[in-house]
C-alpha cells in the first residue's frame, strides 16, 4: 500500500505528534506552546505522490513548505523567489519502494524532482515561517537536516552557505539556533559528499552504527564488531576534532551512545521489551524526533541556562526520549505513523528508571 514517507516527513510527523501529546498543556507564557514544525522539501504538488504528502502534512498538523523550482508560481513559498531559476516542472515527486522481510529492509528509490533540491533553496527566516508576530516565535530555533546523502544538491558545500547564513543571523539577533543532521545511507558508497566539511555548523550528528562504520572507514568485519569497545573508541577518535558537534550514534537494541571531543559522554540503554519488532522502517527518523523533543524540551524548561553551550544533561534527556520514541516506532506498521502517548510514556519510564 502507498503511504507518505521519507526521512524528513517521518521525523516531522513524529515531532509534531510529540508536541501535541506533551507540550499542549503548557502555560501560554511558555515558549513550548508556540513551537511549530515546518517541513521544507520538494514535491510536484500536481501528481498523486505530491498530493498524498500534502494531505499527510495537513492531517498531522505541520506546515509543508514546497521549495520546488518550476515554471509554476504555485510551487513557491516565501520571498526572494527572483533569485531562483525556473526549470521545467514535469518531474514527479520522489518515491520509494520498501521491502521488509525478517527484519531486513531493501529500498528502491526514484528521486524525481527531489534531485533538483539545492541548499540555496532553503528558507532561513524563521520569524516569517512561524508568524507575522515576532513575539509568537520561540527564542530557541532548531534546524534538522534529514537524509543528507539522499539529497545530492546539498553535497560539497551546497548546503554550507545556508548554514553559515543561519549562524550569522543567529549572532546578529542574539538568538539561539541549533542544527542537527542525519546522513542516512549513501547509495554511491563513497560516504563523503563533503559531510565532514559542514560539521563546523552542526551541533548534533545523528547516525546509525552502520553509517558511522562507513563514514569513519572502520575495517570491515563481523556485524557484531561494531558493538565492541574498539569500535566506540574508533568513532570517538575520528570525530574528536569536531569539538562543537555531539555525535549521537544509534546501536539498535543496545540503545545509543553520545560522543563529544573524543570521549563517550553518555551510553543510553533502551527497553528490553521489544523482542519481535513489527516494522523497523523509519526507526531512525523516530529516534531523531524523540531526541529533538527531549533536547528542546530541556532547553525550554531550563530557559537555556548556560548560554550557547549545550548541556550534557540536555543531551542525556534527548537520548532518553530518542530511545523511547524509536523503540515504540518499531511496534507500529508504517514509518510515518506516530506512536501512542501511553506507549511512549511506558517505555520512557523504564528507560529513565
């Protein structure tokens, strides 16, 4: 059956659901209650796949911002459109066939118009995206980049200019903006794309142990080798010079590990109750949404005490939520189907105990 999906959409869906479940009862004066999810992507809004994505975003209460450049003005959103060059708009919305069997997954992907998505097309004026009322915009903004290796138009410094712009605006307005990135699988098997060069702008690199093995060029061996101490030391050492970036690595049923400045700063265990997952597709996207929810929630509760420096306690809170949401997601059929509040609360309680 056909469902709306993709890493960015999955993460936005889970995050929007978490906001609805856990942040709607906050006081009106709390920044939490003004938090919104904006989803920037590229679709052909005239084909069935595009209409499905638009309908899904509306159903799950987050804003779809279509950045496809075509000859049709209806594709545009925001300002400065004159700087974008038009092209023929006949490419279809990207879509993917997912085959799941005995815990393994295979993907067959057609990028479609997503192939033309460029880093320069990202909108960065968050105040305009959220509200015409500046006071209604949270003090802490977050930008999440999903599926970096699936978007060729972001590779090799294409995205760097926009990230630098975000940092510049952040400094000028004395605002707090954090940025996270999920690389996902590199179909070219090069595991490069200029990823390491943009880590200077990234606060959280969220990746699986398999992705970490390939990016860090860890020697091939048995799959279980990635769970030993040597592998953890290898990853920590590889990213040790990226002192501004927290590396959040998922480890399947073993939970997740956070690295910073060449050290393991937190080892988060997950719930042991999942013996036979229903559908592992999109678990990493749910994990990322849980992390953002936990981290940003901590920041809001503490009013950002500590200034621009990210607190290890905030990272720990994020990882607890990440493992809870990621664990719940594998028991639900469909990568873009959020888990129930009760399920998340039960897993979170067992993880945080």
